């Protein structure tokens, strides 16, 4: 009795402070919450009162969505399911569907209620029951579900048919290995003619999932035409789905193709961005062979795309800008007259501003350059440093075609004496000079005196590079270097130290009198006191190099001052539409980290290709994406079969020091085993062997591989692809042993390889080896006595033993 | 195809979580929040990836609306869907905030259940959804705000929103049933202005993005006719005579709008569904019929004490009659925001044809003549009621058949500054 009273009291209390309990609940410990809820759920007083019962269930769901584990209430909730109150039913189903997989036995109790509901006269109840029956995701319940689902397909209410159709897809995915029921598939195909457009679209979706292994739903001519004719009845979501599915259909004649295209014309300029994008996607896939039609379609979507760019939803705007970037790759002139649409708004988020600047950069022409530069100039002083740096590098990029105007702006920015602006400007100037040597006079004048405002290592590295390369033209170069050398002890950045070494040696070559003494001090410090091995090794290298004589040093260090591939860079050729058509209307364009924004975080210009976009046709499997990894150097025999990874090259090989060392030591062995003749033949090239284990990529031609390599500045001399299909060991994955003989670019070794100090040192060492010409190195280090391999190895061994 | 959908508060509280396909665990929510918070700045990119899962999110009402997908789906579709979902939730809950979502979570789960099945969007039309959600409400008193306000929970809040006049349209659409007979329809002409004015006072860019939005609280409304200015024209070629034509560059309509009377009489016909929908969207670039509403005349000086003096003269070029209210003593305020390195000058109200001046004296350490270049631009944020920049007007608004009982029709005009920049 007493207990009951207590409970009553508690109930009373809870009623009074209902407000409180709702608010407080999330902060209670989850155990207390669950205990309290169970008490309430089992209380007969609560159960008899419809409203209180439902409120208690509400609390359970609330706790669930806040992340409290309420799965232990399952049996109580199953009981709550048997009710006439539809709202309560819906709430309980939300709970049951979330936790059914944890309680398969108890879920069996629900199935009877659900099956009974499937007979309910109210179509809403029927559809609800059917939907949740399939949402329980329990393979054990499949046998009970099939019959109501079959009945559901023939239900007179469209809402039940919609649910039933998708229910078959859910059922099939629960037991993927089971055979496909041909009767169901046929029924679904016939339901494509259903009067309700959503049922039709759901059939497409369901068939697509059920027939996944056969390549999805088959679209023949009658189906395609049926879908096209009913396109208008669907809402935008249905239209998108139909348009996506139709991409599979290939019209049989040109007349048919043009009929389809004219049918689709209206949706091409739809005010709904999803429909517009899906239609353009379909256009691109339908007529790859008709460039004029494609171009006309792109012209047509210009207006709706621009309208989307002005959308009130920032995210939608962003998606549109990213896709416009794709279009501009093929049609640089498409938006030229509308450049003002890409001016940044004051309160726009940084990610939109940066994308807009990238678009603006592409749109520059003689007519609008003044306006665009004026606009970009305004962004340079943006409060957000990323935005301001992106604006500065955008100006630098435009400077490749309009150098005078841009240099004027950049020089003006140096006057602000803001450290992040100065840093970005100096880096931009370095990049600009590398491509446009004619700018060097202005740049040499401008960089004088800006070392005082430079704070970050990237900016100082850029300045040192400029000083090194143009030492004879910057009058204060040795004195600026001296300031750096005096402060080298307190210098923390590895990159700056290495850049400083190179710059000083370079300045020595043109102004020996002023530099000799300080170089001595620097080398002494770096060799005797410096703890970092990369710096020490570099200092040692220069020290020995200088021993070989000034002429040898000059040969090694005075490399190019401008991009060797200059000329082809100016005015990027328009890409064929096919290059990006497959990524249109996917997430890829939104994810791409653009090349330009990266320029602020890289080392020296020589390491980076400016034009990463391939001119040759690349097969899809090969892309230079940033996020993909290279599978390199791993011993193929011990590798377990791994999921299919497309072969790709990464600009920053992620190699641990240990792995690199192992690889390196293993190399001579491999070489001698394979052919010893080669070693002698390739004196001038560093021979590197990589074993790339990847799935069979037979369709990937050597040309496309070569093109991919060129993207990362690797020239190919000899190239063999060996296919071992060692099926017994590696299952269905073929083993591709790729032997790449790499002719490395003749880049003089003035560059530290740790341009980006965040990367592990070993991987940068690899880059160092790759980036330097072994030919010049061998000449300088040990003239004529050893082969390249010996040198490379010694250098590597030296590094690793000292490390 | 959507794998999961969840709504997070700005602090990362889980408000709504629904897994449609059972492809990934619940930890995706925390993974997402970590990713969002790990990024510098509060504006993470729209699309993020973790393992094989792509996260697409939007921000509305201070909340993260996130959809995950395993396939490479169309970003337009997912973003549009999330926007539409937010609009639906706003329609059903009245307003969009952490609190309203928290209170109506059961309703939102129910909505989600009807809107998405197995990751596929089924319908987002409030006309269709009405049937499901409405029957629900009739069969048993329910789960929405009203259910909770019965308990005395949120009475205060509903009261508030009734008092505040500008939020007359921020109430749940279902309430039209409950309150019986109080049928209202709001037609809003909303224009967003983005203007760049150069330092020499020349208008460098002036764009207008406009839309006509209908918010309907009528339980049954068969047809509505909206009459626009007769001289309204689209595109450059259609200029008629010398009259004060109202012109836009591009114009698009909601698919439910019938345009048979549009060509001759500029009348839009539609049957509005309950809730909010955008009937027409239009853009105008670079050719505003009127001068921009605000002019700013800045002067910047450096005084002997190393202080920065900024004189701002703000002139409102709107015709004086456009604001009926008298300007009471302006309660202007000014605040220095060091984290943005900006000065915010707030003017509560500014009548047409008037001019306001302000002098700001800033102590800037290490002020040099070069740092003067860093000052600017000035960004203006404002809202102009009863004004459209394009001059678009609604001539009439007719409902047919004439509604039984009292019905209220409201037409409102408002111009927002999307981005109004004056260079210095």
C-alpha cells in the first residue's frame, strides 16, 4: 500500500513539474532515465490514460534521439505497440525500427500486430504497417513479410503500393545472396505503368537495387518513352530519379535522339536546380558525339545556373559555383559577360568567397580585367586571412597574363606591412616570377625591405628563394641574408634553414666578396651544431660541392629561373566536355580542393606543376586526386588481397622512414636478379622500381599511365607492365608489377624537399632523390667514379644511419 | 539516395537522428560533429567525407541539417531536399530553431517517415503530406505544439508570437484547422539587393534577386490570382514604350503556376498548397530603375595624435513618403568589434530623404599612412519595408471562389541587403 501511495505521489509531482522533467532529462544519467521510463511505461495508471501513455513514449523517443541507450525498454515498447492510437503506433515504430536488430526474438511479437494492421481498412494504417514491417531489418522475419508485401503491390491505395514496392528492395538487400524472384521482378516492371507517378519512380528505384548485379533496371525503348512521357507528372525528386535512370538508355536512331532532346528542353531550364542538373547530365551522356548540341545545352543552362548562384541558400550557391567551374574548363568564355555575378558578398562564408575568386580568375579578359582586379584588390584586406591570401594568389595568377597591373597591386599591398599579406604577396611573386621572368625587375625592387614584416616560414622561404635566384639584382640581398644567418640559432623552421643554405650559396656565386664570410659561419653552424639531419646533410653537401670548385657549384646550383615548360601554360586549352561530364552532378566537384588555394602552403615553385590538368585523354581509373594513396614499394608477395583501389599517383608519397629504408636496401638485390645489364645502361638516370599492386587494369593503356606520370613531372623513358596473374595466391586480384624507369627532371638540387614541413622527413628525402638530377649530382660529388645508384644509395644510407 | 539524416544543434546536441538504410552506425553523428568543429572558422565546406560516407549539410535556423550518402548522389538534389525539409519543418513547427525542433521532434520523425522511405524522397508537397499528418491530428489530439501547450508547457511562447506583429506568419500551418475560420494568406515580395559602389561613388554592380512567396493558411483554397504590374517585362527586348517599365532579366515560375493570363495581363494563377512556397523568382542585373537606396560619403583622416578619424555621411535616397513613421530621436549605437576588426554603427531607422552623419575616432597603434589603405569597405545591412528595388508591385490578389467566413489577405514588400558594399 505504502509503495503505491508513494508512486502516486511521485506521479503527482511529475505531473506538476512536467516542464521541469522534460528539460532536465537529458542531464540525468542515462541509467536513471531508463529506470524512470520503465517505471512509467509499466505503470497501469499510465497505460490506461491515453495521453499520459503517449507522453511517456514521447520521452523514450526523445531520450533515444539524444543518444541515450534505451534499448532495454524494448519489451515494454512492444506492448505499447498494440493500440488503436495511430500516433502512438508511429512513435513506437520509430523506437522498434531503431532497436529491432538488437532484439530479434522480441521483434517476432510485433509482427502479428503488424500483419493485422496490413488488413486495416484505413490505407494509412496499412502503409504504416507495411513500411515498418520492412524497416525492422530482420532476416528472420522475411517469411512473414513476403505475403503482405505481395498483397501490397496490388493494393488499391497508391500510398500502400509505394511502400510495398520499396519494401521489396529492402527485403532483397536483407538477403542479398538469395535468388531473385522473377515473378516479383515482372510485377515491378509492370507497375512501371502504375497510375501513381511515385509508384512508378519507386519501381525504378527498387528494380535498380534488386537487379544491381545485372547492372540495374533495364531500360528499353518502350520503357524509356513511357518514362519520358510521364516525366511531367512527377515531382522534382521523381524527375531527377527518372532522368538519372534514363542515362542508361541509348537511342537507336538520330531522330529518336533529337525527339528525346526536344522533350527534355523544358527541364533543362527548370527553375529547380536538381532537375536542371540532372537534365544536363542526361544531355551530356546522350550526345557525346554531338559537340554542337552539347555546347547549345551548356549555353541553355547558363541562365538557370547563374540564377542558382544567386540562390538564398548558401549551400546551393556553393554547389552551383563548383559546377560552373566544371563548365568553364571546356567553355572558358561561357560566363565572361556575367563576371559581376561572382563578386563576393560581404557576409559570405570564406569557402564561397574562395570559389568565387577561382571563377573570377578564369573569367578575366581584356574588357573586364580592370574591374575584376579592382574587386580582388578589395578582398586582399579581408579580415579572414585565408580569403585575403586566396585573393592575393588570384591576383598573382591573373598576373601571368596582365603582369603590369597585377604587380602594381601586389607592390602596393606590401606597403600595408601586414605580415600575412606580405607573406602571401612574396609567395605570389615567387610563383609569378617562375612563370613570367619578365616580371623579375619589379619583383626585385619590391622585395627589398619586406623581410621585417615577414613572420611565417612559408613567406620567408619564398623571400629566400627570390634572394637566392636574383641575388645580383637585389642590392640588399647579402645583408638580408646576414640577418637571417645571425638569427639561425633561434630559427625553428626546417624549411627556412634549408632554403637559407641554398640561397646563401647561390648569392655567393654572384657576390662572393660580400657573402663568403657569412656562408662560412652558416656552414659551420649547420655542420657542427645543427641537430636536424636534413639541414646537416644539405650543409655537408654544399660544403663538399664547394670543395669541387666554384664552376662545379655553379653548374649544380644555377638552374633555371623560370618554368621550363613555359609557353604551353599561357592560355590553357579548352578541355573536351567528356573530361568532366561524368563528374557533373556528383559530389566530386564540391569536394575538390582546388589547386590554387594550395599554393600558399607549398615550398618552391620547381616542385609543383602549374598545370595539373592533363592534356591527353586519361582513363577514369587514373586520376591525380589528392586523397588517394599510392600503393608503392610494398612487397607484393606478403600483401593480403585488399579492396579494389584505382591506380593513382600522389604528389606526396606517404612512406614511412622504415619502409623507405627497407625498400632501398632491397633494391640492388632486385636489380641484380632481374637484369644487370640495365644498371650500366642507365647511368644517367635514377632507376627506381615500384611494385604497384592493383586490380587488373588492363584497359589502362601505357599512354594513359604515361600521361598520369607527366602530371607529376615524371618523364618516362622505358616502361614495362608485367602482369602476373597469380590467382592461386591473390584470388581474383591480379598482380601488376610495374617497373618504371624514371627519367628525372633535370632540376638542380637547390631545393629542400621539405617545402612542407608537416610531412615526414623520409618521404621528402625520397622527393629529394627524385627531384634532383643524379647526373649533375654525380658530377659534382664524385666526378666520374661511381654510378648513379651508388650515389643515391650512399646519400640515402647516410641519411638513415645518421637519423 | 540518403543513408542517414540527422539534425544537430550548433553545440552538437543530437536533436533528430534517422537511419534509413542501416548502412552505417550511429557514430556518424559524432564523426560529423568532430569534423565540423575541427575546422577553423565556423564555416565548414558543404560536403565532407569520412571513409566511404559522404556528409552533405546545410545550416538553417542555427542548426546543422545533415544527410549522409554512400553513393555519389547529386549534390543539388540533396541540398535542395535538406532545404525543403527545413522549410517543411518550419511550416509545421511555425519557426525554425533549436527549441522548436526539440519540442516537435515527434512531429518531425513523423514527417521524415512520410517524406523519405529507404533513403528515397517520396514527396515533399505539403498537400500530400497534409492528408497523412492531418488525419493523424484528427484521430487523436496530438503531438504537436498544441498537445504540449495543453500541458501548459509552451503557452507563454505561443502567446508571444501572437503579440509580435512581424511574426504573424510564423506559426504552424496546422493551426489553421485548430483555430477554425482564421484563414489567412500572405503574399510576400522579397528582394535581395547586392550592390557594390566604388570609391568614386559609381555603382559598379547592382543585382537584385527577387521572389514572390505565398504562405497559405487556408484549409481550402481553390484558386488564387495574383496580378503584377501591367508594364512588367522580362528580358531586354521586351521594353514597351517609354513608360516606367518594371523589367527583370530572368524569371521563372513554380511548376504549379498557370501562365495563360500572364502574357497579356500579367496575372499568375495558382492553387496554393498549405504552407510556404515560392511562386516566382526573378533576377535583374546592373540596370536598376532607381538609384541605390543608400549613398555613403566617407572621409578618412589621420590626426596629429595618431588617431584615425572616419567621417561617414549616410544619405537615404528613397522618396520621403516611403516611410510613414516619424523619425523619433534615433537610438543609434556604435560598437567596436576587435575580432572582426570592424566598427558597427547601428541605426534603428532611417527615413527617406534624410541624411545621417557620424564621426568615429579610432586609436590605432602604429598607424601609418599605408594603413589608411586597409580601411574599408563599408558593408551596409538593412531591410526596407514596403519597397521593391525593381518596382514590382502586386496589383491585386483574388481568391476564387470567394472564401466563406472572414479571410485575410496580406501583401508585403521587403527589400533586404544581401551584400551592399561601399568602397572607400
